[in-house]
C-alpha cells in the first residue's frame, strides 16, 4: 500500500488563550499520527504564547512560529507563514478557537488514499454555538446539504455563496494553495477568497462526518470584523479571477453545460457588472 502522505495542520493563533488548549489537545489525541502541527501566533497579547510553547516543548510534532518581533500581521500573512514552514504534502487547518474529533486525520488520510486526485477536501461540521445565533445552525445545514450533493464535482459555478463555513474543515494539497493569491481586499473573507480561486480548477471532495467542532462566539473573527459588503467582495473576487484566466478557461474547467441558456446564466452570475473583452 502507498505510504500515507504527511499532513501539516496549520493553527493560526491570536488572543484565544482560553480556547487553544482544547484545540491542541484535540490534535495530539488523533488516532492517525501521520501529521505535524504548525502553530503561527500573530502577535497575541494574552497568554497564548506561553501555552503554545509548553505544547511545543512537550510534543515533537508541534512547532511554533511568530512574525518578526512578534508583530501582528493579520490572518493572511499568518496562514502564508504556516504554509511556508510546513513539510506536508497536504495542508489542513484548525483555527485556535475550534477543535477536532480524534479521528479527523484518519478520515482525511482515507479520503486521500481512495481519491488520489482529491486536492480540496471539506468535512462535516458541528457548530458550538456560544453566541446563540440561530443562523449558524441553519448555515451548517444549508452548506452540508450542498456539499454532500456536489461532492466529487467542480462547484465554482455556485460560488456566489460560501458553502465552506470555516478554515477548520478544509484540507488542500500544498502545491495548490501555495500558488494562489492571498491579497484579498476583504480580510474577513480570506477563506472564501482562497476557495473561489482553488475551485476554478479543482473539484471538492466532501466527508459528511462531523469532524470539526466550529466554535462561534461574540469574539469570533467574523463577528468583530467589518464584513458587510458581500456584493463588493464577490465583485472584487470576480475581477481578480478574470484578470488571471480567460472566461473560456473558467467555463471549460467548471464543467458548465454548453447550451446557450446555461452559459448565459453562468455569465450573468459570474460577471457582477464586469465588462469582459471579446475572446
């Protein structure tokens, strides 16, 4: 049997000292040990760093990195540094206020073994709804139903909505994610900015089991960020994509039916007032 690929789990840390022990405990309890943990602290001012240092000293597969002079550089630079320091063939994410079931890596490895072309994997999520916002529960139901239906296919034509709620449920081949653009004009939607690029040329593979515990609370990054201009985000993303790829490339890779009605509907949903040059 082919040797299992090493998975690098990136933990982006910032002022979540009260949660990160549970995050790291969930990683060291994994049943499958073919992984490393890359923790990048983004200039925390609470007790996050001493906690992470303790784990890094105790467990040889946990590595801690910071930006120079322990600066705060934001999520995009933090994730990029984690990818740079990683040794794995695949990159998985577990945010420092979330945690995993102890068979998370096992399911990822099995999915990779069974689907050698699986460059982009998303798993099921259970929300820990500390904010008591009912929208989170309905969002999980909505996204999981969609991903289950479209597993093994290209979902780019549908990505005017974000069906992937959190970094903590994603595993992507390193060679795919290290070559995409992280410079989103909307930092609160960095994840969706990345997923839209990845999905132009890669199918999504969905693991329906709830392997990620997604903790939502009033201090969550999206709760404290200015992320109201969703239409502006979609337009910026579309503009970037069409600057990198021709519309014909995007259509060909997205497996859109070539009949006139389907093409017209896709172009209408994708363009968002962008003027394309004739190809």
